[in-house]
C-alpha cells in the first residue's frame, strides 16, 4: 500500500457517512468495525477504498500518524 501526502491528508479528515459511526473520523472508528467489513466486504467506491486503507493503518498501529496529520494539515 503506497499513499501520497494528499491522500493521507484526505484520509485523515474523512468521516463515515452512514450507520452507527456516522460523522466520526475513520481513524476514530474501532478496529473491530473494519474487521467485520474485511470479512463481509467493504463498500464500493471511494468510501470502501478509504476504509481498506484505514484498516491497514489500524492493523499496523499507525493511528497516531493519521491523527497528527489531521491536526497539522488542513483538508484541501
């Protein structure tokens, strides 16, 4: 998984548009939610792609990096 800086900034500011975690930043959603989607299938399109990337970030313990990016860089 390769991510460029702009994509990381967008990912850091991306919020869940529906469901139990609506309006929460993807990084703040529990890892178990992503595990469930990993087993059942991520949604299509941009949201699914963002969720897959966040799942990998969480599995690798990199949530603090995403929170730092969200704090230090504004969404463009």
